[in-house]
C-alpha cells in the first residue's frame, strides 16, 4: 500500500496538469520551436555544469545508495533545466500560455 499511494498521487496530479506552449507576438510556431530548442540546449549545459554525473560522496558507498544518489542528481538537473529554459524563453519575450482543454 505504501508504494501504491505515491504512484496514484503522481498519476492524479499528472491528469490535472494543463498543457501549455510558449507564445510571442509576431513569432511563428517554427520560430518558437527553434527558440525552445536553443534554450533547452543551453539549459542542458547549465544543468550538467551544476549537477554532473559522478561518484557520490563517501557516505554513499553501498550500491543501493548509488542509485539513490543518481536519482537525486537527475531530479535536481531536470528541475534546473526547466527553470533555466523558462528564464531563457521569457528573456526572448515569450510567455507560457495554457492550451484550453477543447483544443487538446
């Protein structure tokens, strides 16, 4: 039951999320896609710079802890990349707009 509850919680939260896209006045969808790709590539560099793959600290010697360490690094890297991508897109003049459910 303890392992089922977090999974059910995550699935319910994912179902409630609203899809969104980046929009800017005068920008075509191709321009927006190119800008998103550019920002994501830059964000990936920043994410790996601050959260690199590597050997965990000394207190993580057991093998099971290495997997845990890798999960921590990956989740922090993904969160940092998302934030840097949003920062980059907003600096380019884009706004994150949610898509109405009827268009999905």
